[in-house]
C-alpha cells in the first residue's frame, strides 16, 4: 500500500510536467485551428508553454544553489 | 541519450533487455534521419515566413481600386493572356486574392508535365482587368531562393522519389521521438523536471538539455513530424483520389475523351459563377483547366474554401463541364484528403497570425538543438559503447 503511494508520487514527479506541457501545447495548436481569432491569445500561450518552461529551467540552473532543506 | 550507459530500469516497469532494444531503436532511428531532419529544420525556417517574405519581395504595384469595387470578368484576362502567348495553354487560374488574379500558362500540358518549370504566371489587377505588372518571360523557370528552400524541404529535386524518401525520414523521426519518451523515465529517474547539471561533465549537461528540450517540446515535435509525413504523401493521395473518386464520377464523360482546345472552352467566369452559386458562403480559390494533369480532361475543376478558421483550411472541388459549361456538382472528398488538408496548417504553422509563426521558428530552432545534441551524445559515448 505504502509502496504503491510512493510509486504514484514518483510517477507524478516524473511525468507531471511533460504531460502538462504536452496538454497545454496540444490544446494551443488545436485551439488556434478550431476556434476563432478571439482565442488566439490563449492558443499562443499554450504553444509557448514549453518555451516558458525551458526558459525557467535555464534560469533556475544559473541560480546559486540553495542549501538543502 | 542514444548511446548512453543503460541505467537499471526495473523500477520503471521496463526490464534491461527491452531497455536495450529501445535504446537501439532510438539510436539508429535518429542517427539515420538526423542529416535529413537538419536540412528540413533549416529550410523550414524561412518557409514558415513564406507569406511575409513573398510580400516583401513582391514588386507588383498595389491596386489603386477603392474597396468594394466589383471585379472584372476573368474571361477578358484569359483572352489577354492567350493574346500575349499565342499557341500556349492556360494551365490554371488563382483567384483567391481579392485584388489579384494569376493566370498560369504552359506551352502545353505535356510540356508542363515533363518540365514543370515551363509553367509561368501572368498577374492581373482583379478590378481593372489590366496587367498588374508587365509579363516577364525571363521570370519563367527562374529558381528563386524560396523555391530552392521549398524543393529541398519537400522533394530534394527528385519528384515523388524524393517526397517518399523525406516522408520515410519523417517516419524515422517519429519513431525516434516515441523511443525517446520510453527512455526518458529510466534516464531521469529521481531527478526533478528540467534539471541542468552544470557542475558535472559537459556530456551530462548536454544530456540534460537533450532530455529537457525533447520532452518539453514533444507534442509540437510529434505534431509537426506526423503532419510532415502526411504532407509527403500528398502526391499519391491526390493520384488515388483522381483515379477513384474523379474517374468514377466521370466514367461516362471520359469514354470519348479528346483534348478540348482552349479556344472552344465555355466561359470560365460563368463556370466560376455557377460553381460558387451552388455553395454559398464559400470563397473561390482556383480553377484547374480541362486537360491539366491535376484535374479532369473534360472539366473545369474549381476549388473553393470556407471562411471560418477551420473551413478555410478545407478545400472543396466542384466540376463544370468543359463543353457545355453545365455544373456537375461537388466531388466527394475522402477521409484521407480531409486529413491531408488539416495536416497542412498544423505543419506550416501559418494559421494563427505572426506570433504563432515566430513560436514555430523558435520551436524549429529547439528541434535543431535536440538533433545536434543527440548526435553529440552518441559521438562522445561511442568508444565506450564499443568496449567489451
């Protein structure tokens, strides 16, 4: 039981962001195609989500390291 | 991560043997397609901005007509074109642009089939019916920068064989993406998302970049990869459509098919008008002339599109008899052509303004980094992989 919970937690940690980014960018791609021009801003944000995530990771990796805890 | 030391994968529901198999699939599918994919990414970059570059390079003066001015008959423009190039064949008309009409001509359909560069275009002002710019025979067959990019991106100057080769490379790319996702879990293990280990080795940092960029842009890479493969199958798909749907519809008419001389064709303007009257709310795009290998030997084939974001991507064909000028009606679009039409915008990125194109260009550059880092990771690990 406890082991199953740990497994779920590590799966969420591993796949949470990749799935979220895929959903956001996929929704953005379809929204721009299916919805009218009023939805373009949201569509752009969705498609840009992976770029924002990459930018954040690059910025974070340059930050001085925090002591653990 | 292609040729990495294989991590123990049991905790991730994947055993050592299958992990090795996936690593092999990822390594070889990506290595084989990398050179082609790099070419596609580099040539795709200017192609994303084709419209903007086309407008920028376009030296045709803009029309001085006030908005709302009625367009003149295209019959007069066709007559003017035939007068300009006597003995030539009208190949097709493009009427999509409100202010312009393009008349494509070729010495003959046979010549156009063997030498597509013999096809040339005359530009007309849609309101006055006069030449929008003087006909320039030297423009014919000139290889422009954008044409070069398009040829390298679609068929490598090798026609159908080139299209199928690039389509196959696209398929390998999709396989590389899927196998990359399978390998993502055992390689990331307990690392937080997007970690970039700068303090360790250069190889490890590039591995982290490869994993981060690949997994973050995965959805876009898959969409552009799959739709690219579908686009490369356009030629066989249209050929199948012409020989199935179109032939079946025209079986009667094609029995005594003889070429129709351009001088005996019924009014193309009336053909356009009757086709468009039958599909209200649609916008005419182009007219494929009878005898053109892209259409029917005995009919005008008129392409129209809708006006909403979705239907403006879906083109519908209508046939008009090339002898009587009678309307035959719409041709059925099979599922595979609907799929092809929808996969165009999703590959080109040209369907939601300039900002989407800029995002497309940035994602294209990221794809280049993923490709190059993949080759680097394989290269630096190679001697180790060769060890007993």
